[in-house]
C-alpha cells in the first residue's frame, strides 16, 4: 500500500465517522425535529379541569406521547378557559441557551384555539411562557429569563385555554394532541428514586449529576465533530502535498 492509498483510506474513514457522529437519533414529528425522539413528549396527566362542551373529547391522556391525531381522535379538548397540567417523567424540559424553540404544543381542529403556556419545576410555582400562536407552536423558554433559569429542569407544563369562545360542543376550547420538549434533559429524580431517610419530606431533587453528564456528552460530541473537521483539513493538506510531490517526481 503506497502513501496515496493509505491517505485515501484514512480520509474515507474520517469522513464516515464524521457523518455518523452528526446523525444522532433525531426524529421529525409534524416537521419538528426532536433529538430525543418519542421520550421527549409528556408522559403523565397531573390534572385536567375542562369547562363545558367537551363531552367525548375529555380524555386528557390523549395529549400524552407523540402527536398522533387522526380521524378526529387522539386529542383532548379544554373547553373555554379549561386547564390541563402534564408532566414529563422520563425526561424534562430545559433551556437551549439560545433562541431555539424548546417546548412545542400541537393543537388540532377546524379552528386554531390559543392557550396560555406555563412551565414549572414542582407543579406549584408556575412561570408564564407566552401563548400558542398556531396549530404547531414552538416556545423559546430562554426568552422568559425573569423566571426561567439556564440549565434548569422543568417537569410540568400547564395549558390554559384562552378566550374568546371559538368552537362549540363537543370540541370547545383548545384541542391538544401533544406537548413535547425539543430541549429535553434527563428526568428529574425524586428522593424516592434515590432512597433517603424516612423523615425527608421534600420529594424533588434536581439531578445535577444528570445535567452535567448530558452537557458532557454534548460537549464530547461537538468536540469529536470539531476534531474530525480539523483532521479532514490536515488530511487534505497532506494529500495535496503527496500529490504535488508525486507529480514533481
Ligand atoms: Ca417523556
Ligand atoms: Ca431556547
Ligand atoms: Ca395525542
């Protein structure tokens, strides 16, 4: 094997690793890229308080999991000013640290109906993060910096239907198909998960180690990609040098 063919094999190898490193496990749902796949979506109904006009469309669990609206099923109607609180249990919503949309709400129906959106760490203290503006709405939670903390994990999302009254029974109010976190982190661990003394009463402990582990993995991946770009440039320069040298001979 001469120098040129060794160089060619090396370049092919580097290029293959680079492409694989950039692929990840992202999945598109209704055109939105969720790097965490199906687990990015809400997992549990915490509370559902609809108002009138939702009979037959009042199963709140229809808002869990991936967007799966089809043939007038798999969604829940809120009714005018009705509320729905969902929880992420195998993941959590977090900030992206930039203007990327972090939280997505998928609404359906003949008329778009807006909801106010709140997020929370504990399901008690809520941070208002604007309202939905279309059937598929992305919210940049970093923009709400008065309440949202960089790198924090939020397990709860609350949707509150906004007036005016748009559609009548049985689908009054916003009709929610799914809620998902594009900026998705590890699940928030509870003390029950990590086993503590029985007198402990606080049940939520942010998994700082998990945040750091995830950041470390992201850092590692981007570092590998940067390294591969540099390696490709060096390989190109060596190739050019070898090519010129061979021509010179
Ligand atoms: Ca989930
Ligand atoms: Ca963001
Ligand atoms: Ca659904």
